[in-house]
C-alpha cells in the first residue's frame, strides 16, 4: 500500500478487472491479488503465507481465493483463512 494511507493509486479502468475473477497487480513493491465477484472487488496480498504461492494466479471458490500451489484458501475480502483455519490469514 502507499506509505501515506491518504493516497490513492490508479491501477487502471474497472473494466480491466471486472472481466476476470482474479488479477495480479504490483503497486510499488507490493503485490496484490484483486478479485471480482458479484460486482464486488476485493484485494489481498498476492503471496500465500504457506509457501509464497501467487494467489492472483489461483482461482475463486465462492468467496475464497485458492492458492494454485497447495490449495490453501483465503477470503477474498479480508484475507482470513477458510473456516477452521481463520488464523492463516494474509493481509
């Protein structure tokens, strides 16, 4: 995220993200996984906390982003792990 929490970063037109369930972006040194489902966008860290898998290259399973490497799941809006594994969160 920008160092100044009052800052906004332009990442492109909404249409670039709305057509895909998951998209990877980089803002400065921060990599994010942007999700889009039912008209609502979400953004979580792109690196899975298990082995660093690229979450933005995974898939959506309902409201959960599934890591393409080992199938760990993180809620696309708040980053918490799936039920029973909520503490396995990503920012």
